């Protein structure tokens, strides 16, 4: 494409809230046949809300103080939801030491001399930590509904379970179906639990998906597809999938209202609307065919 056609194309895209960082991405996008999508914040709102809290031994408020304090150290959307819930119920969050975030799993820290772990079921499985059957079946029921579940351990004992729900965006359903119609392959990758991911994928009619993948796994999967000769687009919210966005042929960061990770990604879709991806692809194809 000529510099002029690129300029015209990026200008039209910008008017629709699609920002191409460099002309070359406008040239590549229309040639990509595979679109990888993150779940949280991309296909869903990225604004999870706490729906259920189950406590073991502690009072709900004592539990919320501890988990709220620990999650305050994390900037994950789930952490924000939990902290917000805690602050709405208790006046004061205790001090936290040695907070460690475990990407793809959760967060841990010391609170009042106690060791607190807030993590997904996959973390406990991986570390061979036993979850009592009653708690396990609760987790199963919640994830079956598409909710994301965190299990909390305090000093090596089950202290409670927190479930959050993150709505699928109406625009995602339309966008996925149109992308499929356009002949693109769609793959959803999520760090979320197997059941939760499966439910969301089913609601979106996405057949190819992988769950419980870490940010590094996402990057590796993209690299593999590229090595097989595919041109790959990755769409993410940019909060924790920067490595995956960087490894794709075109990394697209999608804004979720207030948070837009413009720094990551070759293309930014300002408003969190996946339908703009279809517009971006159309503009890219036109740019490449109209003027050689
Ligand atoms: P996604 O691919 O859905 O964006 P992430 O890699 O961001 O997933 O997170 C994967 C999972 O790790 C989340 O679904 C959640 O269970 C867990 N997780 C990550 N960070 C936190 C946190 N701060 N608190 C609780 N759970 C977390
Ligand atoms: Mg994410």
C-alpha cells in the first residue's frame, strides 16, 4: 500500500476509535486468519462483581477484612472487585506484609501474622492442596454457571470461597459470529478455571478454547501457531496479557472503560467493542486492494 492509502485507512480507523500504531499493522491485519481472544476484559466486561461469599469458621466481616486487605495489593480486576466488596462492609483493612502476586493463579500475603492465600482451584490442584468435598462441589456448581471462583486458605486451612461474575458483552456475541462468518478461526485463551471457561465459550459458540493457561502459556501457544505458518491476531485487555499481545503478528488492546493499556498492543480499540475488530479488518483489506 502507498503511504497515502495507509494514511487514509488509519484516518478512517481512528474516526471509529481504532488506533493503529504503525502503518504496517494496517497492512498485516487483513491477512491474518486466526484470532486469539482473551476472555476476561475482552469477551467479558472485565468488571467482575462479587456474587457469593462462603466462610468457614470466621465471620463474614472478619473474612472480608483479610481478603480485602490482601487483594488491595493487586491490580487484577478480580482483586478490585473483592477489595470494593470488603470496603463496602468493613471500615478498616489491616496491614499486609510480603504480598506476592501469582500470575494466572492469585495472590498471597501475610496478615496479622497469618499466611493468606487467595487463588483459583487450579492453584490448589497444582500444589496438591486438598479441598474438602463439600467445598469442591460448591466450586463446581459456581463454575458451571460461568462464575470465577477463588478459594481462600488462612494458615493452611480453608477459610472461605469467593465467587465473582463477569458478564459477557453483548457485542462479543455478535462479533464472534461475524468473525466466524468471515472465515476466521477463533481461539479463546483464558487463565480461568476449566468449567468457567467452558461455559463462557459455549455461550459465545466458540469451539476452540484453552483454559487454565498462564500468561506465558498464551505467548507460547501464539508462537507455536506462528511457527506453523499462521498469521495471528491476539486481542486482549493488555492488563496481564502484554507478552501474548507482543508475540502475535498483530496485538490488539481493547479498552474496558477507564483502563486502556495503550502502551501494549500494535492496535488499540478504544471502546471495549469487539465489533470494531471487524471494521479494522475491513479497512485493512480495503487499504491493501484499492491502491497498490
Ligand atoms: P484471564 O485469561 O481470564 O484474563 P488471568 O490470567 O488474568 O485470566 O487470571 C487467571 C485467573 O487467576 C483468574 O481467573 C483468577 O482465578 C486468578 N487470579 C489472578 N489474579 C488474581 C487475584 N489478584 N486474586 C484472585 N485471583 C486471581
Ligand atoms: Mg486478562
